[in-house]
C-alpha cells in the first residue's frame, strides 16, 4: 500500500470551495451543521458510501474539495430527501449533493466506473433532441456506452417488458422542439457568460 | 371537476398501466383530465445533476404552458410531482435564479408567473372527491385482501403538501374505502433505490428487495404504489433479486388499479396484465 498523507495542513484546504457551496442555491446552510449524524442514520445508502453524508458535509465545509468531488457518496444519493426532512438545522443535503454532482461533472472528476454521470448527461441530451425521454432507448444507450456486457444480462427484463407492452423503440417527441431549444440555448449563453467572468 | 394532466415520460412508457388505470378511474368518477399541450420531460432526478437553471427551465416550460388555463395540474409520477413543486418553490425563494429562468422562457415565447398549483392524484381523490363519494362507488370491495401501502419518497418529501411526512395515511384510507386491509408497513416511505437499480444494481436491487421482503413478511399479497419508478423497480427486477437474495413473488400494483378493481371497472382497462409479476392472487374470484 502506498503511503499517503492522511491529514491536511491548514494551507492545503480549499476555503474557496466551501465559500462557493454556500453561494449556491441549497448550499446556504452548510456551515450550520452540528455534525449530529441524523443524515447518515436516515440515509438508506450510507452503508455503501465512502464518506457518510455527515462526513461529506464536514469535509465540504472544511475545504476538502478533491475528496468530496471524487467521492462515491454524491453519486449514491438517490434524492429520497430523508436527510433533508430530518436535519435539525434545515440543511438541504439533497441539494448540496446535486450541486456537488454538477461541479464534479464540470471538472470531470467523478469516479470512472460509475455510469450515473453518463446517464445524467445522456438524459439531458435526449431532452434537448426530443423534449421527452424514452426509457427503453435511454437504458440501451447507457449500457452500450458503459458496459455492453452487462446489457446482455438485461435480456430477461427486456423480454418481460416486451411481453407486457411496456417497451417502445420510437423516441417520444414534442412538437415545438425549437421553442424548447431556444430556452435551453438562452441559458447556455448565460452559463458561458458566467464562466467567462 | 377538471384538471390539467401532466403524464410525464414514464406513464407513456414503462408505466402505461398507471396512465390507463388513472384515466379509467378518473373518468368513472366524472373528473376530466386534459393533457397539458406539448408538455416536455420534467428533468426528473437526473437533469438536476447536470444543470440547475436548465432543469428549472424544463419544468418551468410545462408550468408556463399550464398557466394559460385557470386549472390545477395533476401529476401522477412522483418525480414529476416533486420536480414541478420544487420548481415553483425554488423560483419563489431565489429571485436571481427566477430572473434567469423567466428570461430564458421568454426567449422561447413563454410567460412564467408561478401561479399554477401542482397536485397528486391521491390528494385529488382524498381531498377534492372525498372518501364518502369514493366509498359510494365501490361495487366489488376487496374484502379479505391485504396490501402493503408503499408511498415511496418523493410525494411526501421534501414537501408535505397533503399528507404526513413521516407516516402518510391517505393511501391507507383509500385502500380501506376499497374494502381492503393494510398491513402495518414501517417502510412505507423508504427509498426503493430510484435509478440506482439500473446504474448500480448491486446497491439498487438490495434496496428494492428490502421493500418487497418486508411486505411479504408482514403478510401482504401485493405492494401498492403511487410511483412508476417504484413500480418498475419492485416489479421488473424480481427475477434478478431472486438469484441474489431469494424469490419474493410479490405483485406490485398502482393504487389506481386497486381502486378501479374495487369500483368494478374491467381489469383490461386497468392494465392489470402489464405487471411482470402476475397479480393473480388479487384477481381471484374476479
């Protein structure tokens, strides 16, 4: 096992990162955390996480940017909002997970074997093209992009869905796709302006 | 009674049985559901991880189109229900974000005011129609049948708009009105794994299995759900779960299907056959 530095010096912390989180929608209350651990206790996924939600919140506000953004934790959040409802300090943990996921995609630092960021991006692309999401096509696309071998193990489910008439191979589409694209493009321009700033 | 109907992508795909049973039941109760003209995907839980303003704008487009009429929205899919409500709330709480989204919607020729109310069909049935009126329409009560009422996450969290966040009871009441019994089910609002069942099956399957196994242990003959993704996870992956944790064989039905059966509507109109795990036990004697 390679030796790694486990403790950070004050100067190695990224204080701007914590400041950035509190400037984002949903991240405002980050510093109110009292580390009670209710979020970790209510989270049905915490037993699979590298950092429980309580630890992640602490790392985030102390400026451990790299650890936070490359964690499994943020991608394991299934948005069930159990932590948010229970948090005695009204920290919007789910929304903090969302903003961290966005930053991780932006910086390209998410864990490589996780198909979730790829699903999220593909989902967005499908909406931009068609306006609606066809679940069948989305799943096929996801498996072909990530693990086509796993795709073969899905044939049983596929047959069941076909048998019950729940599968469709035609993209579902809206009529005014240009209208939707204009809206999304207007925001894309805004985003680029912000980056330039 | 008249509402605007926001089906969402799932109800047009893997959740067809939800749409079929919802429309059949509402029609039989004399409630008009008019599909929102040219609605688009709400963004669900996935798009919020990509772009915040854009995901608000996606939901915002639907809300802006709906605002042209003075009607409330009925959103049966839990994710759509949450996203549309979250957008209304988020754009109210964050003026800067609102300005950005409103401006983008204008670029598409749409005007967003944030005035429309987004409701869940369970809410409409209990609070607008009323249990008395529903009880009067029950022709073939499901006497002797035991169900596990499963609410899932997103219709009670983070916003508790029409039911208790910790121990929701509206579906229990509805099932009781149908003559059925509900088992005590402490997992009623626990997460089914959401999209993790597809993306990280080793994790997602386990979460879904916990929900089903608990229902079985408590003597339920079916899990009754309000969400197309919960239904898909719990119903579609039982073969996969069987190879890892043991077979449960638990039918997973929508509350609208149960209500429809109790109202005496034909099973063919309620999409009962679309279940991957057969609902034979529930259908016995029908």
